[in-house]
């Protein structure tokens, strides 16, 4: 599942990049004079793409330009994702949605830049080339965030969701065309690794003291998990339903940050829109609670974060001139409870990014999923967290068949 890219595809060479830059710069005579391509991310950072950073010098229109670009190419080893139009989804987000969001922000006098610029795109071979905003001071973060920083991310998400809500309801943009989320009809049969991962967690939980009864209930629930998860991604089309354009994979490694003093977040940029999907805002908000916020923040401030998000969401709609009554905070909390089954997947599998240094594992350890699961669920700091969460999920009825 987590594999490291050792080399670039043969087709991703100077000639290919030169062609892309000529199109971007509107200069058929542009020439690359230097180009170095290196892996841009660590093992476990990306789900279905391989990311490279290109350090490039080129000559165009009589001037020499030195820059860095991010090259995102399809991971040919992820066969289970080939039925999903990941790259086409992200390209459409960049071409049809993000410029419209930026236009609305400009109307408000908001100079915020929420995403890096797309330089080039192509399907077959699948590639997206983006500006490298690391040169502007943006960096990745790999650890769970404290309350104040999580608040900033939640408000940022609220802005993104509110812009999409306005575009759909007031400008009639067809954002409901974005249907290919994490789990879809097309991929249900090929996403067994989620169900298998849950069952490996169940087998570990059976060995925990006092968890035999809970583990038994979880085991009976296992065969129904993917159907329940898929239901989260089925859009509620009833009148007044609360839907937004979800980023869809809103974890900490799909965000870039400018940090200030004392590690305080100053700016946030979104990256990786490959599984953006129209649907309940609970999808992205669950990610905030499980793969952005720290355990302390989730345990003690979840309700506060949800209210903060809702307040910002309504504020942006008001600034945009939305005159109807927005979805209420109660509506939002109902969405979170109704779609709570997503918490199971996020806690059992996605949270592992905080507790395992995947790049330090040997290929043998990475390929033995049972052994890897025991390391994650029994030997890392996840176990005491999952013990509390499994009890919480039991009490909320998430394991009901």
C-alpha cells in the first residue's frame, strides 16, 4: 500500500517538461537548460499518486527563469484505483471550480490564496504540474495539531465549503457532478483493503483485556462496513439537504502551511483534489477531528470546533450576499452523527500516519499486513486511543448491523 518511488517514469523527461512549459509560457521556442527531478514526498504521504519535485532552469523570451515545480503522476502500482478518474477529477476542480472560488474571494476583497496554481495537465499519461509554493514558505506538517491551529484549519475549511455552497445554490454551478469520492459504486469491489484493515484491527482488539465483547460485536459488523461507508457518500437530494464540495481527502498531509512564531499557523493551502466529492460536510469535518486535530483536541474541543466551523460558514455566506437561511448548527451535528461510521475508518486506518514512521520499515515489514497491523494497533501509541474510541463507537451505535 505504501511504496516509495525510486525513479521517474521514462516519459517524464526534459522534452516532455519543455513541451508543458512552452504551452504555459506561450513560447514555442522555450528551452530548458537544466532539470533535476527528485521524489517530493515520503512513504505514506500519498494515496494514489507519485509526487516529484523538478528544479528547472529555462530560457524564454530572452530571459532566464529558475523555478521549482511539483509533478504529480499516476501510481501504476495502485491498480485498485484505476476505475476512478482521480486525475480528471482534480483537473476539473482546477479548471472549473477553484477559479470561481477565487473570483468570489476577489469580489469580497479577500486576497487569500487557497491552493497552488496549476501549470499543466494531461490524461494518459496522467500528470498534473503545479507551482511549488514551498518557495513562498509553505511547508508540510506531520504531527497532530493543537487547538488554536486546528481552529484555523476548521475556519479555512468552512470558507472552502461556503464558497462551494454559494456557487451551487446561487450560481447554479454543477458541483454535484463530482461523484467520485473515497468510496463509490465503481470501486466498492476493489476497496476491500478498508474492510480487511478493519478486521485486522478487530483481531488485535480481541487480544486486549476486557475487549472480547466489543470485538465480537465489531466482527459481526465487519461484513457491513463498506456498505455503511458507501452510504455516507450517497448525496442526500431532499429539499434543504446540507451538501458542500468536500475536499474529500482532508488530512494533514494534503495541507501546506506557513508557520509563524511558536509554531503558530499563519496560512493554509489545500492540495490534492483527486477525490473531491459533493456531499455531506461531515466527510471533511471527520478528517479534521481524526487526522488533523490532536487526541486532546478531539476529546475535549470537538463541539467547539464544529460550532466555530458553522459560524465561519454562515459568515462567509452572509458576506457573499446569500439571503436564505443557511443550514443550522443542529443540522450539522445531525450530519455528523448520521455519518459517524466514517469515524471507524479514519480512526482504524488513517490515524496510523501519526503513529508509524512507514519510511523506516523494511519491505518485508511493509508487505506483511498482519505484522504491520500488530505494530500499529498493539505496539504504537494508537492502542490506548483506539480502546477509548471503540467504546465510544459502541455507545453511539456505530457497530449496529
